[in-house]
C-alpha cells in the first residue's frame, strides 16, 4: 500500500525492498549477497528486436524516486551490486550463478521473474516472492517439472512457442501453455520441432508454418546470457560499523522505524 514520510516523501517501495533484503539475510543466512540491477538504456536484445518490452508502461514518478534511494540503501549496507549497460539484470544473475557454481557455491536466485527458472540446476534454485517475503516458493529442478511438465532447460523453448506479453516476445500465434508443453514433451527444443516438422501434429503444423524464424528469435530473446563480462570475488559478506551507521541513518531519514529496530 502507499506509504510516505511525515513530509510527504513516498516510501512504500523502499519499505518493501528493505523488508525483502532483511528477510533474505535472516532466513537464507547466505555467505554472500549480490544485487543485480537493470542499467539505464537499451540492451543487446533491443538492437535485434526494437519492440522488445515495448508494451511496458512508463515507471511512475513516485517509484522512480524510490528506486534511486534504494541504490543509496544498498550502498549504505555495503551490499555489492552489478549493472552493465547493454545487458539486463537477469543476464548478470545468470552469469554470477554460473561463476558461483564453478567456485563450489550453491546459489539462491531471489526474483519475481519466472524467466529465471531456466537457470535452475543442481547448484541453483530460484526463490520467488508470492506475498512479500512472508509467502515464497522455492524452485529446484523437480519443482520446475511439477509446474510446467518439463525441465528448466526448456523454459526458453516454452517462451518461444507461447510468447511472453510482459516482455513483448511474440511466440507462435495460437499456441498457449498447454500446446507448448505438449510440443516440448514430444520434441524437446524448437529446433527439433522445426527439423522434424513432418512429425509435428497437424493442428500445430498450421500454426508453426511460416513462423519458424519468429520462434527462433523469440527463443533468443527469452534466453538469459550467462557469459556477461562481470566478475565477483565471492568473498563472504561483512558489514563495517561505518556502513551499519550509514544504514541506520538511512532508516531514520525515511522513517523506516521498524527496519531501524531490525537492523
């Protein structure tokens, strides 16, 4: 709900974000935390498909102001962040989770974006908030199979077939969740469907015919890049007294009293 300071500065998003960060630290007890952010401007996907995410509305001014302050909060807590012009936060998450696996870490990705389910494997799980952080769902490989009927590696193929309205990924007109899952369970990847087109059921053939290139482009748009040029030292997280004091002052300035007590 909408919240503000006594002098009218909006704080609802800041309150929610801080709640999530504190909840992760308390409940997950991680060795290290990294926060990935979307950098300003277009990404490499826009260069190939100008309409990518073209249906999204402008961010409300009251949220933009809080996003700036959220960065200040992250800095005050000494939490490492990554953002890279030309790439999305998802690509950074995908790359760092791969690097973490190579360093022997287990990674929990915390995100509301189910595109990240394609990253799930024996070392990577995805935790999605349902109602703040009071109710969450953690996806391992079996949980992804239970949800979709196929493994995490086929999530981009699923998006290639059914599309994604939130990212303005077109997919194949007339193929929805059920049809996409049926095709994936029969063929696996969209490349296999295209190669064995004569074996595709006629009801899907007429929809796919002429949309093969669109399928390939949609899969490319939906695939997280796990080779972004970022590096993390994987040191355990520690917060200095100076950072602690900066975070406390931040809580006071925005009248986040409950979080100030929790700090």
